[in-house]
C-alpha cells in the first residue's frame, strides 16, 4: 500500500514545477522586485545547479543572512512566492547596503529543486567558483543590470 502512494506523491511533486512562468507570476509577493525574466530565471537555476554540485551555495534565510553579515560575496536569489513576506523582507536591504546583486525568481519550489533539494527554499546565495565562472559572470552581469526598486 505504501508503495502505491509513492508514485502518486512523486507525480504531485513533479506536477508543481510544471506550472509555466506566466502561471507562477500570479502568486508573486508585492515586494518581488527586481524580478528575473524567464530567460534569466533559467540561467540562475542552471548556475545554482552547478554551484550546488561544487557546494558553493548558501541556502535559507538564516544561513544567507549570516554570510551577508560576514561580508561574503555572491548573487542572492529570492523566491517571489514566499509568504509571509516578513520572513525574508530584510534580505534585499542587507544586499543593497553591501552592494550585493539580488533578484527574485517566481517559485520557491523550483528554487529548492535547482539547489538539489526536495524542500522549497526562499533564499539562496550563489558563491563564485572557477568551475562555473563563465555562467556565474553572465548571471552576475544580468542581475546587476536589473533596475532596483524605489
């Protein structure tokens, strides 16, 4: 009986990322600015997958906050569908104070999946590494070019 339920659960878990970028935009927070475009979102997920392979990511509000305070450099990626927003609304301000680039992506479940986790996550910091430096630099350039909210 337990074996019968697992494929259904796997199908449900696989069903979540099946929502299109447009559909995910319906669930965004009012503070989700600057929002990465569909193309940039894909690039960020790809960079996160590479960084996770080399253990070069910081995941979760507590960990990201700690390393921003320590002065670590990297790209901060936040999920735009996290509720309540009080959980992580201070992270963009910390990034701006330290001149760190940050961007929002539409889905926390996709963000967690890109990091190689079954759990959704609302904040990830990608650290630079020579193995994926070209991909990182491309993402860094595009995220830095996004207009900051007023």
